[in-house]
């Protein structure tokens, strides 16, 4: 038996999102049927929709879903019908990294989340006219009014919390916050640089403002984003459209360089500048994901002062513990996510896409009224 719902389908790389009726498979033993009430739109969705990432199309994207549980599979124990939930990435739960509290580095992370488009047994969670669509995106494919999600993708939250504000916790916010708290861990007096003041970067700024870091530097080319970065806790901003990024870091730090930098842009030139701007024993955290196969050139001798370059996925977070903490901090005002969000009706998803690409919107959240 299948469930008919409306979803935003991308037919091929570069095609727009179009709303069509699709059929959901019944949730299996370890799956949850969720009525989606909100979903964040992330740059990863845009990367797949443009053809830059090898997810099978036509397909249904969306990986920052939020909503209400409708039905659960027979082995699901963490949620029940009526629970309010956020949807994040999935993982196997059994490999060494999952057991060690690092499910973002699950042994099957790539096929289960980003490039597979099917369950582990090869079946699709979404079909159209009997034909399988690319689905199971991050264990959810939440650009739809109903979604079948893996239990490991589902995180229960307070039913009084506004889901349209919490939806971005599923990917972008936990990525930015986790890059600061789980990897950089700034000490007293340190200098943290955030390259790119989009949703991930501004989340990192907010997280850094809650640490003992002395200087928090935001870098972008859009002036209103830099203004917002200051409001959210940046002590310095660099307009890279008018100022030389490495020179300004040297000025701000008295020539010593920064202790940590979070690179969110996916631009290899910016990544090179980030590494070059590090102090001895500094750490560059690579968040931005350019197309597969992209390479960056580094000056090897410049690394010998103990510099670290670390890639990160989803903030290296354990969702069941990390996301509820973030939700509580949103509720008490310490993570003012509403400052980043513009809401759009689900029917206006393509407008949301265009507004992100133009820079007019920082974090679009689709609502399903």
C-alpha cells in the first residue's frame, strides 16, 4: 500500500523544482511517517539540483525537515504518533564511528545520505506512476508534505517549539555550531575566523560568541550579511569585495595569524587564504563542499608550523544529544536563529532557490500550511 502526497521534484540537473503528486512507500519496521510542516533549504540541496553532486534524478531532496509523527514502524521506540520531530542525517548505528559517537562519519554515510537515492536494500521510498524516484535523501527527502524517514534521522523536540525556526538545526546550524564547539574548541583569548556569512557561517559566529574566543572575524562579500554577523557576535568583519582578506587578518592579529578558521564557501581560493592566514598550530576546518574532484594547492612549507586542516561533516555531531541542546538554546534566546530565516510557502520553493542564489535570503524555510 502506498501513500499519495505532494512533493517538489527535480527532473534533471539544472531543472527547477516542480510540485507533483508522488507515492510514498509504507514505513518499514525502522521507519517513521512524518507530516512535514517546515523544511529548510540548504546549499547541498542546490548542489544536487544543479547536477553538481551525483544523486539520482529525477528525485526528491530536502534534508532539514520538521513535522509531526503520523505513524511508526514496528521496531521504532524513540518516537510515537503525535510527537514533534526534526529530521537530520541517517547512519547505520553499528559501525565503529557510530558506536563511538561520530555518526556523521558512518561507514555507509555517503550512499545512505547523499548519493544513493535508495534504502540500503536498493528500494525507493518514493515513486511516481510506479517508477522509482531518487529518494531517501539524508534518510528523509523532506521536500514533500509527507516523508518516510529513518528512525535514526528523527529527533524528538518540545511540542511547543516553533518547528519553522528549528528546522535548520537538521543540517546547516548543527554544522556551523559543531565546527566551533566540537572541532575548534576555542580557548581564552583565541581568534576565530569564519569565511562566509551564510547560514552555516553565521551559526558558527553565534557559537563562537558563546566561547572564550577574544576575536571573532566574519568574512564575506555581502555587506548586509556582515552587519548581521556583527549583531550575532562578530567582533570584526572583513568585506572581501573591498579588502584583502589575508592582509586584514594580519592586521587584526598583529601579524600572528588566527587560531582557527571555518571555511564555509566551498571556494578553493578562499580555502588557500584560510590556511595561509593561520597562526602556528592553528586549525582550518573545511565545511564548504565544492563539486566532487575539486582540488586545492597549498604551500607545503607553510604547513610545517603545526597547522591542521580538518574536514567536517554535519558538525561531527551526535544528533540525538546535540540537536536537543541546540533547540533548547534557541528557545532561551542564546541561538537567535530567527535572525537568519525567511519563510516561504512550499509552493514558492523555486523563488526561495532564486533568493538564496542571489544572496537576498540567508536561510529559507519552507512552510506547509
